[in-house]
C-alpha cells in the first residue's frame, strides 16, 4: 500500500491510501470530472498520521 497526495485543479489536496496510485488518480478524475495530479506517494500507511497532522486544514473528507 502507498500513502498518496493528489492535487486537483482548485488547489485542494487529497490524502489517501492505494495499492495502485496511478489508477487511483484516474478514478478520482473520472468520478469528479476535475483534473487531478499525483503530487507525492510513499510506500506504507501514513494516511491517519497525515490526516491528524493536517486536520485543521480539512475541507471535506480526505480533501485539504
């Protein structure tokens, strides 16, 4: 599994977990209709730690 950070065309960041981050970007783009780019990913599950660390920036769900 990989923890990833994606950025959409509105500047919002999505932090999540996926075994295939490139496929996940395409899925998010397709579902939202909004251009999204993969900014960073790392092997391992750091999702909760990153969410907790950035909680005061949360916009909605996994978007910051």
